[in-house]
């Protein structure tokens, strides 16, 4: 379907050409959202809606990371339009995840950080994940351990260790996000990390790191000398 007068004569065509000529950075955040929405709402001027969504959610990353139901509560968004935004997130994460699959994670550290930052930094709820590694430090399983409220998530040390034994893992990386945006470890984060490391070591499982992800960056317990 070609560009429609409602959207401005040739406007979508010009956005498309700028994208083709200039690559990912050629379009502003609201223009990316505008074009994604236009795929599902071809007869609607999606520019005002795109700007409204970014304003409501606080940015592009926060928007595409939001729950579909939350997106649909703004501006009369349809399921198809919400899906267009969520597919953008899914595609980006698929690309980032491909950089760490079937490769030694510790040797592809920046790729891992990029993936985790893209997947978790804009999440509104605190989530705790465990990356289980084999003897070659290749990812065996990336598991969501818990999903909590905005400021807490329940983690049971025995569950973390038991799952590692079930998978015959020899290494682990803990990951969780701080919805506040500040990745600074709390006293509770530090205490929990040490309990897991102490419980895992006698069983031949090494806790390589605990990474906290936030909108303002990440913290590595290993780099901070906390484990």
C-alpha cells in the first residue's frame, strides 16, 4: 500500500527513503514508532500518536518494552498496532541474543551486556534471571527465576543451586534489573550474591558474576570486587 494523503503526501515514502539511505540512526525515535504504527494503521496519521506514546512511556525503549495491554490503553491502540511495536522489540532482542548463543559467554562479554541491557533495562518490574553455563562457558539455559513488584523479587538460594545441578552446569551468572534505573547494588543484593556463591562453590558451580541492569547502565559484582 502506498503513502496516503492523510499521512501527508509522500511522508511515509520520505521516511522510508531516509531509513534506506541513512540506516538505523536516520530516523528519530518518534519517526520509528510512527512508521511501525503505520504498518498496522495505514489510513491513520500516526505521527501524533507516536509522539503521545513516547511521552506516556518515557522513551522508545520503554515503549517497545511495555506490556501490550499497557500500550493498548493509550490512544485507542489496536492489537495489531501494539503487535507492530512488540515485534520491533522481539526482532532487536533476537539479533542481540544471536551474538551470545553457542559461543563462550565469558569471551563475548560485551555482547552479553548489550543483550541484557536491551532486554531488561526498560522493564517496569524487577526480574531475576540465572544464566547457566557448561564447562566451556557456553550458555545452557537462560531462566527467569522470579518476577516481583517494582522494588523486590523473591530469590531462593536452594532453587538456584538445584536447577544448576539438574542442568549439570559448572557456572552461573545472576542477572536482575533495577526499575528505578540506578544499577547500584543494594546491601540485600550483595548479601544474596554471597550466599549463592558460597552455596554453589562446594558443588563445583562457579558464580562468575552478578549483573544489575538499569536504564542508567549496569553494575558488575566481579568488576566491583564484590565476589
